[in-house]
């Protein structure tokens, strides 16, 4: 891929070297991008691991150093860390560069980052809707973004800078769509944040009942509970920050969820089988829609590969 292609930035800085940033680097490499990539992570341990893995062309010891001369800076740290990092790097940003973030929440990140950025720097927030329950520099892989959505939340950013960043994400394999900030936070509360909270709660309840480690629960758990445990293994810092920073939308969706749960609880108590049947028929259609949109596989057991012992 040549330097003249629109999605190619000369120098890229990745701040934070976990699942999301390392996958960006591997996907850039796979796409044949010629950008020079500099990486920084908070701990010496992560920086050492990154060097060992060959992650980035250069690993440096401060965020300020990483962003020097960068044409694109991607903040890939937990949502609560975005503001302080933006403040630290601001005086070192190259005029005209693009700063982006990959945070799972947008309004709070925009409020925390934008005030620090100097005039002439483009801020184009994004959110790649892809991830796994694994974190850290060795969790990343080149195909993470393939066919997944990367939401772009320009929120007033110049069109040219936005289009270039969209092209960049498309080159990494993602599909892109622009979204308003508030809508983004509400949509993500529905499709990601509240489902995670429910999974955390369900596994917590089972643990309270001292059943999680019970051999029978593990042995007989069908995809339902096992999938909850997989989701509930997601990074605690990242998810704490998501809920602390997407309060309004999360509480709104949780309120609706609780009302629906009470309606189903009542149907069970009163023996209203028709209500349950109709409800489950509607939700089954939603699953079919997800499959038709190519966002999951209909292989039995979610396409899990069986490991023979
Ligand atoms: P991760 O694997 O846990 O990596 C986080 C990185 O941020 C690590 O390199 C960590 O450095 C660094 N970091 C943490 N706290 C920091 C601080 N206070 N100052 C400076 N650096 C700090 O996380 P991730 O999954 O890549 O997530 C990164 C961002 O992407 C988050 O904002 C998250 O909301 C968003 N996101 C995640 C997913 C997902 O499913 N994982 C999906 C979409 C978006 P050390 O290792 O040295 O601590």
C-alpha cells in the first residue's frame, strides 16, 4: 500500500498497547501500510512484552515522546485514562495531526479530551465494535476488525480528517458508520454495556450461591451460562470505566430491562404461557436478523471448536 493512498498516515502513535491497539498494529501490517508506528504503554512490563512481540516499529517510555511528529495518534487506554493522557500529550502534538480514541463510551471521552487539544489538531473519536474477553499486548490479532463495525463519531471534526480515518479503519478490515455522540452511547448501552452488566450479575449470583465452581454447574452448563462466564471474564478496569462514564444511557436501558424482567416474572407467576411464547418468538427473530447481517455464525454452540482431551 503506497504512502499516497488516502488511508495511509506517515507516522502513527498508539497510546496504550492492549487488545485494541495491538490488533490495530497487526491489521495495519496485514494491510501492508507503510506507516511508522510508535507505541507507548504505562507499565515497563507491557512495553517489554510489546518489544518481545515485535509490536510497533518503536516502543518509547512516555506518551509525550510517542506522539512527537505523529500524523495520527490513537488513544487506546481505558476510558477513565483518556483525559489525563490528552492533557499530557497536548503540547507535543504536531499541528494538523489527527487525534482519535477507541473508547467504548463517547460523550465523557469527548468532554475529557477535547478541552486539552490545541487549535489545528483534528479530534475524530471512534469505537471499533470488536473485542474479546482477553486483554493486554499479546491478546491482539490481525483479523479482529474484519467485517466488524467501527463507529465514527466526528462530532464536528473536519470532513477530510474524518474521511481519512474512516478509510484507515476500512483498510484494517472494518465497516464504518458515522453516528451522533448521544445515539452512540445509547446504542452501545443496549448492545454491549448492559449485556455485560447482566453477565457479571448472573455469574456473581451463581457465585453467591457457591455454584460456579461446582463440578455439576461446569459440566452441565450449556452455552447460556458458559457464555455469561466468558463475558464476565472481561477486563475489570475497562468495564468499571465504561459504567462510570456511560451512566445515563446505562441506567436508562437498565430501567427498561428491569421492567421487562418484571413482566416476564409476572407471566411465569400467573401462568401466562402465551406472553412468554410471543416474547421468545420476537427475540428469536432478532437473532435471525443478526445472522442475516453476517454478525455471527449459526454453527451449533456459537461455532465453538471442541477441544478433544
Ligand atoms: P487492555 O487490553 O486492557 O489495554 C489497555 C492499555 O492501556 C494497556 O496497554 C495499559 O497499559 C494502558 N493503560 C491502562 N491504564 C492506563 C493509564 N492510566 N495511563 C496510561 N496507560 C494506561 O484494553 P483494550 O481492550 O485494548 O481497551 C482499550 C480501549 O478500547 C478502552 O477504552 C476500551 O473501552 C476500548 N474498547 C475495548 C474493547 C474490548 O472489547 N476490549 C472493544 C472496543 C473498544 P499497562 O498494560 O501498562 O497497564
